[in-house]
């Protein structure tokens, strides 16, 4: 995966969580499946997307929350 | 110093000669105001017969999606000390071995950053520091990391693998439980710390069917030590036992498959029908020993209640040559686990454990998905018919 594609995936994931903030809770696996479909034409694997998600979490663009199951959400200051 | 909160119901739990968790919390409360507040709220819970915690939310340390279990008081103004009362889970050493230096330092961390209460070990197998606030979490985590320990699993992830003391202390262990537990814990760091599953997934390792970590009842994937060949019999020791207690009544009559009997003074075992339950070996350890071809049975799908109630594990792999696979860094097993997680990712729904998924899609579909051949020993319950249906042209 090129840096450019990775950036696109990361922006897409963060954008999706922002767009649905307060309306829908995304499980990490939902996001991975969604991105797999979205970037199918670019040949991205599940592991590529998991890698991109890992970087998002490490950079704290998103954080994990828990309500019966784990989900991705925006950090509290956002 | 007088008590901050009156706790007449909890005081009842200090009476009698048994160990009291109330006494221990009170001891911790002598040094911690937040733990005093904990006593007040627990008293209300006993009075109202409901717990007053709000569960979940946002609690954790940087970069980790697991390891902290969020708990918030329903009465933050009345009990400000436990406005946040999170539990921090720490991966135990395999087999639960610690030295006193570690325990002292951990107790210091607990007193400095939480309410001075530790849980050894929680139902999950983790060490838990109780009563932590989010503001203290990062510092506590760094202090724990300096001791060489790490946070455990929580949420929809691989939960902290756990094992019995195995060959370190137990003569019955059929494989090195601590070695595989440690190996898989290291292998699956990402899965432990980043919740990416549909729901939780637990691995537990017991060295024999005594199942000291209750793996058959409480883990999605249970490894129970067993053997393939015959039980070794020392007839002289059998004779000694017959002089000490009623072997017929307490051993033979309690054998679940009635596969043993006396011929004269000699004990005979029909090993073909032995289910390796360990009862006879437990009763007469000097006379009976497990065979030499040791390995493990793998059970899948056990869980405690939530979505569809409790269930025991189902036999998935009757005999896994774990000792041989250990020489290849558990390559076969890791491949199987990877296939299972792929299948569960693909077909599982939110908050569905893998055993529930198998119940929904059928065992045949699952086996095909993970690349295992069906065998008659894949039974759902002991001595019940397998629910694989063989066609006429199959053996």
C-alpha cells in the first residue's frame, strides 16, 4: 500500500466516524469490512486496512469506547 | 477515626469465622478516601439489591483499546471518590508465579494510583487493580510496564490467555501449559490490545481433565491435556490402595464409562472405552498414571451467559499433538486459530461468540470454513451422538 493510499484510507475511516458521530457506533470489524469494499479496486487486503486503523489509533485520531462491545469513536476533546 | 459512611448491612458480612471482603475493603479504606466511598456505595447496593455502577464508556491508556474496564458511580456527588472506579487488568505470569518483590511493588502502585485494592485473580484470570480514575491510568500503566508487566484484554478482543500451573507443579499435566500460554500471549499482542472482533474470545489451557482453569466451561477455545495410549497400572500399588479404602465403591463404581474392573486381585482397564476423565488417577495416583502419548483435546464454544445462555465447549479436535506442534512454534494451531477468526469475522454478528455462530450456521459449515475434516468424536456433549450427518458413501 502506498503512503498516498494509506492516507486516503485513514481519511475515509476518520471521516466516516465523524459523519456518524452520535448516530451510529462502528465496531472496528465493521470499518474493516466497509473499507475492504470501498477500496476493493485498489486491491487492499484486510491486513492493509487493519494496519491503517492501527496507525489511526496510535495517533489518537480515534479512540476505543465500550458499550456492550468495543467501538471506535472520536477523542473526547473533539 | 469514625466511619465516613454507616454500613449496617456490610457489617453483617464481617460476622462469622470466614474471610470477609468487607474487612479487606475497610483495611484499604483506612488509607484511601475513595475506598471509604466504595463502602458507602456497596452498602446502598446491598440495601437496594441492585448495583449502582454504570459500566463501559471511555477508559484506557494511550494506544490501547483494552485493559481498562470502565465503571462510573451512579451517585458521583454523594461518593466523589468513586465517581470513576475503573478496573485495570494486568496479564498475570503464566501459572500465576510471582516473587514477593513484584507483589510489594504492585501493592504500592495500587495504593498510589487507585484505592489500594487488588484482585488476584479475577474471573478472567487477570490481576486487577480496582478503583482507578482515568487521570491516574497512564502513570499507573507506566509503573506496571516498568515491572515488566502489560495490560490484559477487555472488550471485543482476545482476552488474556490463562493456564494452570501445569508441569511447573503438577504431576498430572500432559503438556507444558505455561509455554503455550506465554507463546500465544506474545503472538497475539495486537488482538489482545486492539479490540477488532465481533465479541470476546478466550483461550484457556488445562494440563489434564481436572481442568483447574475451568477451560471447558469458560473459554471459546479450551485445551485440555489428555493421552492416547493405555493408562499405566502398578498392580502392587493397586493392592495397597485396596487395603486403605473401598476401591470398588469409590473408584470403579464412579468410573463414568464403567471401563475398569478387578480380575482376581488385578485391576483391568478397557482403555478403548476410557474417556480420560482423571477420576481413577486422582483417587489412586501411585497406582495409575496417564499413558505416554500425551497431547490435548481442543474444545470450542464455551461461554457464560449473555446472548443465548451458558454452554460448555464442544469437542473440536479430539487429539492435538501439542508437544510435537510446540517444536514448530505451534504453527498448526496458529493456522487453525487464524482460520477461525477469519470465519468469525466474516460471518459473525455483533456480540456473537464463536460457539453461538457455530450453533447458528451449523458445525459442517464451520468445519468447511476453517479447513477441518469432520470426525465422529466431535460431540457436543459427553456420550451424545455427533451431530455431523454422514452420507452413505462416506465411511
